C-alpha cells in the first residue's frame, strides 16, 4: 500500500508492523522525548543541576529512541530510502516509510 500525501509531496508506504509490546516501548520513549523537549523550553542553565540532568536525560532518551528504530529495522528488515524515515501509527502498530 502506498499513500501519497500532498503535504510537500511526500510518499508514505506501509513497510511493516511491530508487536503491541514493541509499540508500547517506542511510544513511551516518544512521549518522554516530547516531554523533555517541552521542559527544555523553560529550564535555563541558571539552574545548573536541573539543566545538567535534563541534558543527560535528553541524550539518553534520544539514544534509546534511535536504538529502538535500529533494532526493529534489523529485526523486520524494513525497506528504507536515502531521503526517507520511518513513522509508526500508534493505533495500528504499522510502520510506514515516508520519503520524497
């Protein structure tokens, strides 16, 4: 299945699916990363202890997030594209390749 979206003429192609447990793992990391990004907008370096903890947590969460995609891509051998990235539909556990 290929879906062509009109926003920036991106192509969205279904390339696989993960288990509900795998989906829960990346959804938790996704929500944590978004929460940390929001927190980063209000925390200043003036509060050095909190700032350092935030920076460390953002780095660790980003690494875990990328590691999940790397592990799943290897496990399921998803199709990829040089200018593409994968997206997950949290409702269906489907993985899409999005590219120009």
